């Protein structure tokens, strides 16, 4: 019987019977894990605190066929502040939903895991606009999973960006006016292109970062949901709900 010790974040859960809960946990070393927390819904359960959405902690697990059984758990951060703000809670729900859509069982992702923790921390404890945090997370996640957009030259002819460019979601980058011969593209300003380049090139979750200019935010918020859906081949309803706050 296999035992593992790992850190993890609870992405979602399903209640089972009267007291148990099946968790979907993201581990940096093992990817997505299905974890059974027996008796966690009982008021005096030692697992109660760890079995809530967004919870980050230290886990000892015992493998049983295709699932793992929780044997020990220590909460590092429950991000309780999210539950006091419906907007931040909605964005956090989308972030873990998006994460759940890209991580796989048995495939660790040690670049994405700390990014998720940073995003949840910023949503919980910073004054940064929640939408800005989500936009950064979406772009960084796309880069990590292999869909970094090409922003410094035209996807078709390789020319440098001119005054007017468009972003082609299918091709995954900008196209110049001359090469724009398809309808599945959006006009995007140089300011928005430069903002996305900065996000991809540096750590935008630093304390001195103050967010996007309003017009740039609107452009990127229009573009990224389309690009995420195109590349991941999935529509996230939680994103649509969260977007209603903007």
C-alpha cells in the first residue's frame, strides 16, 4: 500500500454519505488527486478545517485503488477572508475551476502550484482589484501549460507590431493589418499588448504592482476568456459569473 506526503490545495469536493467528503486536491508533485476524507463533516473531525474549498495544507495520504485516503492533515492557509466578499469568492472559484481544468492525475506541476497560492493570497489579503489578479493568473497559467501568446511580432509574416494589430485566438498571437484575413480576431491596442508582455516576462504578483489602466483592463478582459476557451477547448461558467462584476 502506497503512502505519500505532500502539500495540496482543495479545488473542489463532493459530499458522500452523511459524514464523508471526496476532495479534488492539486499537489505540486502528483498533480490532481482524489482524496477521501472520512468523517470530515462531523463537528469534531480533525479533518474538518482542511476539507473546505481553497484550503492549502500539508497532507499524509494512503492510496487505496484509484483514490487516496486522508490520514493526517495540517492547514497552512484556509483563505477565510474570501468568504466575506462575494466578488473575490467568485473570482477564487473561477481560478480553482480553471486550475482543475488544466492539471491531471499523476502529472505534477511545480510552476503552477505557487502561482495558485499567490493568486489566492492576493485575492484574500491585498487591495488589488480582483479582476486584475484573475487576468494575471490566466495569462501566467496559459504560459505554463504551453499556450504563451506571441505578442512581439505578427504570427503570419513575422513583422514587428505596427500601430494597429489584432489578436487571433486560434493562432495564439497578434497579426498585423496586412495579414489579418480571418474573422476570429480582436483589435487590440499597443498598451494592452505591452501590458500582457510585462505580465508574461516578470512577476506581476509583487506588492508594488497596482494593476491595469481601465481601458487596458477592458481589452484584456474581453480577449482572455476567448483565448482560454479556444486553447483549453472548454467554457468556464464560473468565469462568466465572475465577469458580471466588471
